[in-house]
């Protein structure tokens, strides 16, 4: 488990007449046939990129001998919940959710995983925790809603099931990804997002799928392809209900990795580009990273252009004039014609706030690369770091390396990035016990989060770049966390002076 000291920077706000920056200040205030990682086990890659010092990190094999680890989420005590499969093929067998513990913080799981839930169908690709609820799904498998037990080591229990039923004839990009956030202003409601991609490679999807449920009333509706949907989930302690099915985005071939920015609340998601029309290994369009600002999530008009509007691969030409342009269109580096490729984005993770400066405000994107290949045969499978503020990106872990298959699963914590290699050989049909989870932990202390205040018509506006916001009546404390505050956060002016700080 990661240590949990805080790192803060702050200022005070006088709510009488004005807001004034005050100071930037202190740190440190406030068993199932798998194998754990092996202390000192070889890691098959070196971290790289502009400004990256590999000595700033400790990279360990956190757990090995896992079959198709992919979905990862952090339990309340800091231990890890992981989806794994007991089958040689990713596309069959029974999946389980297992708990991994690193009590001494050495970057290696202490013992073999303990199963907390089993009976899931085939490989599970997305796993999220919100409150006491666990959401898990895989490509073309139901979305299961589970409940945490009394302790992090307790078994999970099934609450209900959300089903997506497809028409006959196949569907190229069925649902496989989830994102979840607490609904602002509600104690027991969550916004669950899932994607439904296109039914073909390069054509408008005209067919629809059907949303249904088992023991989750309200989870019903008709679903258009090429979309991201939002469904409100209300936790009633012994059951859950659903409501408010909303199409959040359209014109997306397959947005199979998404997440809410932990500071701003904006929704970031990847988009898989169009496969080659002549050579399937030479894409027709570039993969993308996109964003919807938090205030616009659920509003109409977020059409991203597929299939007629896209960025051409290698040339960067913008084809068509409609649709929201991407934040990033991924091209080979450094030269689009001859450079190192990154294809098939799967998961995204916002950078750990405790990573070194220059690497703690961006987004990591894991690229699957060639479908069933690994090592030097897969030249398209790097882990990429993106700086949304500048539009720049680089390969943090290079592709085409022996011992790396598909770095498809990502999980950020305070100072670590966990990276799951689905299958170190690249095989998806014969890789029982062939998956690995790595921990990339920062060993340096970055600068304090930036924080600023501006006077606005309604009062004051606070902006910060990392971590959460706290307030106090006195700089000596006590400090109260504001877990629902998102940057920028607006506060009315009253007669009480308050101090604010941002930290992680």
C-alpha cells in the first residue's frame, strides 16, 4: 500500500471584500493459482522521454503469474482489486475479482491474490469502485453491480446486472469500458458511463442495442451506436435503481477508455481510429484523445465526427469539416512517416499527483498495438504520456520490446502508476498465467500544487492543478476537506475569513 502523507500549497480568502494570495507552504502536514510479484524480478523496460529521469522512479513487478489482468481499482484500505481470468483464452472461461495487498509498501504484492468474487463471464476489461459499489464489465458481457463487504478483505455480493443486447449479425465494437463519478450534491447517487462503439469499421451505425436489467429497475432503453451513455445509479443500501439514461457523446468509433479528471471533473476519453482500408495494419485515421468539459457532460451537440470526419494517419490532414476536433491525434514519433507508432488505445489514467514535475498533470494512455502479438513483433504498443495543456506527447515506455505484450490496464494512486500487461507474450488465445502488473512509484518530491484565486461577480474563484481542496478558519487548522470541489470552484463572499489549500 502507498504511504499517505499530504503535500499542500495554500492561501487565504477574506470574504469581506477581496481575495488575496497568501503563501505557498508546507509538506507533510497533514489464492488461486496465481503468484505475487517477486522481489527484484526483472522489469523488461526502462522509462524514457523528454525530462524523464529513470532514477526518479522505483519500478517493480507488483504481481506476476496472473491470467489476463486488466481492470484495476483501489479498495478503501489502499489494497488493489483486480480482474483476472482462469482460462487460456481471453474470450472464454470464468473471471474473478481478486485482492492484492502490499502491506510493507515494497512494490511487491505480499501473497497470492484472494478471490472476493467469481463467476464473471470471460475477460473483464473495466473495473470501477464508487462508494460501496463495484462496477465491472467486459467486451459484450453484462455490467455487474456488486457491493463491497464489511472490510476490504470481505467477499463482494451481487446487487444487480445491467444488460446490453445486440441485434443478430455481430457488432464490431460492443461495450467494454466504464467510468463512474459521484453525482454532485447527492449522498447516494453515481453517474455511470459506458461506451457503445460502431458496428462496422468505417460506416454509419444504423442498428441499435437494447439496455435491460436484472434487479436494477430503471435500467432500460434503446442505445444508438458510436456513443457514450450516462446512467444515474442510486444506492438504496440493499438495492440500486437506475434513471436518466443520457447520450453524452456521438460520432465515436470506439471510445474504449475514459475517465473523469480528478481536479476539474472534465471527461477525457480515447477514440480508436479507423482500421486500414487496404492494409489493416496501416490505419486510415489517427487514434485520438478527446475531452468534454464537466459543465457540458450530458448536454446536446457533442458529435465527434465518425465516420466522415477524422484526422488522416501520418499526414495529419483533417478530413471533413464537421464534429468536435480531437484534443490529440496520435501520430508516429518523431517523424509521422517513419517514427515509432502507437495504435489501439485501450485505457487512460490521469497522472499521479505525486509524480515528478512535468509528469503529474497529464494523462497516460496504454496502447494495445497488434491484436495477438507481443515483443519485437508488436511495434505499436507503447505507454504514452500526454500533456493536454501543450498538446505534446511522448512514449513513456517504448513499444516493440521483448517481454511486453499489451500494456492495457492502468491505475493511478497518489504517487504510483500501476500498469497491467494483459499477456507478456501478446497472445490472447494461450496465455494462462502470462499477465503481469508493474508498479511505477515516484521516489522524488515534486513541487507543491499550484493554487490561485480570482474575484468573480458572485464571490471568489479558486483554481488548482493537483490534488484536492481543503478549507479552514485558521492556517493552523483544523482543515476540512471539500471532496466535491472541482477546479475552478466558486465560493460566495461572506463575513467569515477562510483559508484554502490544495494537496494530495
